[in-house]
């Protein structure tokens, strides 16, 4: 008599097959190489040969020639050096200080120069450990103004102008309790308000104020007491792969050690017929 073992045999075969497949799959997975890390912006820039940086109207960091629409400035010059080291072309993308973080997050730009690494910004974007350079908070005041300290500026009835979304905006807001704060979309608008006497004091970092005052021939630039160096940096997107940030950190460390920020700053001032030798530079160790 023939016994039908079909069900039993098939069950045995199915179990053996499944065990074999499972073992084979496990072996196959162990034999596969580890998954590659997420691509970095560094790889993207090298592949596209384009380094996109944010630019906004803010001399001496960024300046757009109204005739040629060409961007120059300290931030642009530093960006050009980084782009050249990657074999890439620098691509300026217009933004604003207030929108720079969003532009980085949205992958509209790769870097934003002269962006101070505040705690709020660190929550949203990344920064290298090495600073780009240093500057000090300055004030453009009337030529006969007796102001010498930040305490002199915080007086009832005094009108202060700052650029919206900058670290200066944050600092002035924290310091000022009595004076009125007026916020403008960019540095040029702030200085225009000073020239029109709609504000009494324009607060910006000292290199920007020197260029503006030289151009306007109006008022005087002071460094109110206490004077403290402020480190500025370069903002970039947060990424799982730290290759771009690490590369940028090494580049900034080398450029600062070689005095490059001061060199490009002096070169830009010369193009505006300003004597850089009489102005504190961007390397704090050289300040006296």
C-alpha cells in the first residue's frame, strides 16, 4: 500500500528550505560591505564644481557693484579662496542676515560668511570650531557726540539703529533698557537712517562702520567701552557626515594663522581709498 507522504514531505522540505534561506540570507548580509555614509556637501561641491555662498548688502563683507552687478568684499574674497581649493567656482546667492539660516537649511546656499555662531543659530545650523576672524561692536555717532561707553548710549529719547536678525540686534536688545531700538533689513538702510537723522546712533561691527563713515563723510566711529573682540564664523548645514565642517575648520584655521582675513580686508579698503593702517584689523592678536 502506498502511503501519501506528500504533506509530511512538503512540510519537511519547506522547513529545511526556510532554514537554508535564512542561513544564506544571514551569510549574505554579513558578507556585504557596510553601507556608505551619507554624502557630504563637500562631495557635492567637488562634483558640481560650484560653491554657493549667501551674499547681502553689507560692506565690507559683501558689496554689489550697481553697474556690473559683480559681488566683492571680504566674505566674497574668503569664499573665492575656499572655492579655489576645491577646484570650484564661487556662486553668490542673494539673501539677508535674517534669512541666511533658512537658506542654509533649504539647501539654497552652502555657506554664509560673517555669521556669528549664536546659541540660537547653533540649534538650527552648524559652525566650524575655528573662527573666521574677529571684530568689535562699534557705533556711528554725530561728530560732536560725547558718547564714550555703551552706558552713554542707553538713554531715554536716544534712537539706536541696528540690522534686523544680526547678533548685534540680539546684543543691543539685551543691553538697552531705555533708548529706542530701530531695526532695518540691511546695513545700508541703517546707515541711510543715520544720514537722514532718523536715528542718533548706528550700531554695527567696526569694519563695516569705518567703510560707511568714509563713504558718507558724516559723523565719527567709536568703539564704546567696554571693548571686547567678537568672533565671527561661517554657517553651514547640519549634516550626519561631518566631512564638510571638518574641512572648513581646517581651512579657516590655516587662513587665520596666515593673516589672510587682514590681507583681504586691507585690499578691499584700498579699493575704496581707505587707509587700512589706521583701522583695527580682523586679527585680534594684532590689536593694540
